C-alpha cells in the first residue's frame, strides 16, 4: 500500500486488476498516486485496469489528469481502463470534463450507458 494523503491498494484476478484509491486526489498527492499506478501498469500490464474511486472523499482537476494519463498509458499497452463507483460529487466533475465520453464509468456495479 502506498501512503500519502491518498492511498492505493491493489487486487488482481485473472479478469482484472483493481486499484482501490482512498482519501483525496489533489495536486499535493496526485504525483505519488500516479507513480504508484504507473509502476503497477508497467509491471503487470493489465488487460483491464479498474480505478475504484468509491473511497475517494475529494478530487480536483489533478484527479482528472491522473485518470486521463492512466487511460492513455493503459491504451498504449493494449489494455482497457474503467473508473468504478465515483461519488456523486466526483461524477459531476467527470461529467463537466466530458470524461464519461472517453472512459467507461461503472456505478454500483453497472456500466454507465453513455460509453
């Protein structure tokens, strides 16, 4: 587990690699989270990477950058990125940024129909 103001916990199965993020994603800790996730991506090369945001209390534009950068990296390596269970406030940020048109977002175990 990587610790800062936000934390990362990883669970891997034969179908997907899930990165459970918790705490906050802001400009102070996004770089640490990014480094941890990028290391995982390069080592594991998951076909399906899920960023579980269910325990994120706060996210600013640095969080959007974190997601978009991982989307680019995972796609470059032939994989797929899914954002899972963002809170309503984080979902509003994602909608405003148009993120749901670029990445699959699953809420409550169901895929967002816009993707």
